[in-house]
């Protein structure tokens, strides 16, 4: 049984050009550090997941010293920190994944309510309008407007007011999306488009077509 689907925006419904983790990787390379994008992503998300409240614009706050420590860098310059701060401020243009529209249409055709749940600035509403997907959502919950970020239970509780329960949440991060949902008594589906969580044994899918199959099974339960 299922009443609603909560869905993340970045790297779940849409991708950005340039990608934040690519920019950070290039910054680290410029300082002589070679890391895969997967390792950078996992370290970045792990550091962000410690926070429950957004920064002044609505993003996940990150301690860059903690981030580079998780990469295994124990000696670093303030110049590196400054360059990473600049890289972290870059937000690219949003584009929908090819499977996003069909997914949203199918979820609505099943009779489920859809709620966007995003750790983001107010600009995400503009992106949703520009990309032509606003009509599919029964509610839009953005961290910058509710002063709470995933994985904090409050943002999921607010989403529940729009969608109702039982609910399932789809997102691209294990610590922030999947565990955040679980702690809020919401089922989770980890949308791992880049195979960054190949070692994590949960409801993990590579795209929204696979996610839809799981959702349809939950509806029939």
C-alpha cells in the first residue's frame, strides 16, 4: 500500500552542467590531489549529512576541512580551502534526465500524490517551472523555505502534509535521502545513477524506470 511519492530534485530528476563534483575534482587536481568522482561524492555527502539546518541560501552546509579529511588529506593549505569554497559555490544549469517526465506521468497515473523534497535554494521552484514539471507535484518542499534539510525528520514531516502516508522517498544520497527517510518512517529508494553506492545493500536502482517497478510493487502490497 502506498499513498504518495516524495522525490528529490538534483541527480534524481535533474542533473546540472557543470556537475558540482566534477568542479571539485578539478579543483583538487589543480592542487595535486587525484581522486575519483565517486570518492569525492561519498566524502562530500558524508560530511553534509551531519547537518540538519540549511545555510543562509538553503544549501547543505559543509565543513570543507572535514570533507578533505574524509578524503585522507591531513595536510593542506588555506589556498586549497579557499579554492574549494569557490568551487562549492558553483551551481550549474539544470536539465531533466530522459526518464523523468515518463516517471512523473506514470506515478500520477497510478493515483499517487507527488511531493518534491529538495535541499535547495528558492531557485529550484524556477527550475521546476522552466523544465515544465510543476504540474505533476501536489506539493513542493524546499529546505530554504522550511528552514530544515534532509536528513532531518521535519522536512519529511512537512512533505507528508502534502502527500500523506504511507510514503516512499526517492533520492540520490544514502546518508541524506535514504537514511533520512527511514528515520522519518518513510520507505526509501536510492537512485544511484552513477553507481556510487555499489557497496550499499538497500533498495537501490540505477534509474527512474527501475524505481517505478519498485513503486508499483509497493502499491500492490
